[in-house]
C-alpha cells in the first residue's frame, strides 16, 4: 500500500479530484466518512486525512510516502522531503499588508506580525531591513489595527478580509500553490509507483 497524506478541507477535496482522474479514487471520502484513514485496496493506496500544516511532518518521518502540502508550509518549515510537482491548485500568495494609510518609517525597527516567521525574516533580510517579529497564529489582521505591529505577513487569497479591516497589500512576498512531496526513503524504494503517479498527475493538472 502507498500511504498518501492529504490535507483536510477544500484543498484536500481538490487533490482527491486530481487523484480520482488518474485512477486512485477512494469513494468513502465522498460519502461523509469520518475516518481519518481510508483504504482503497483495489488501487493499492491508503489515504491519511490530516491537518494541512501536519502533512509534511507525516511525509518527512515516513508515516506517509507522499503527500500534498502548500508551498507556504515548505518555505516556513523546511521539512526534509522531496518536492516533486506544483499541482497548480490552492493558489494564493504571501504578502505584506498594513493599514490603508500606512507610511513606513525607515528609521525605526519594523514590527511584523506573522505565523510565517522564517519567510518574513528571510524576506526582510534580503532587503537589509531590521525587523521585530511577533508570532501570532490567528486573527493576524488585528495586530496593526490595535497598534501591536506596523504590518503583517500573511496569506492573501481574494483580499476581502484585508479590505473589510481597512488594510491593504503593500508588497507580495511570493506566490503559493499546492505541491506534491515525497518521503526520501519512499522515493528510493517505491520510485516506480511514485514517479508514475507524478507523471499521471502532471497530465491532468489544471492550466
């Protein structure tokens, strides 16, 4: 059996649709099944449904052979895995955002709220900008509104949440999309099946 770690939620549904197109369907997932491990013996696969931020951990430590994870997780966590394919779904971007009337004071240390601490630090290091990072895990938009920080570094999709809170995108850090990843040992010992899946997925990717 090939163990495949998939993120719960909307992205996971999109990924399952892709896997179904290449013959790796697992009907129980669509039937409202609440199990976290679902097998498809006829296809030789076992799906592990996990929290999106945990997919790379399951793959890195070998509980899963392959998985699908957002590029943001790979950038910020730097897991020891192989990145095989950009699936061209789950598209968004990591951005710097701040109040609509924000004007940067280049003479002072920039205070940044984010959960993507490594991404933010690397981005501002490249700009030779001194920053102070305040790590938050939720409601990051509140930080500049309450004066806790000057700006935030966060994922932006439509930008609606920013607009509703009188914030705006100031800079784009990098584009994000879902990536197919593999455990290093699995890629060596199950190379044929993993390579086959990768190439089949490449043929059905959305444009």
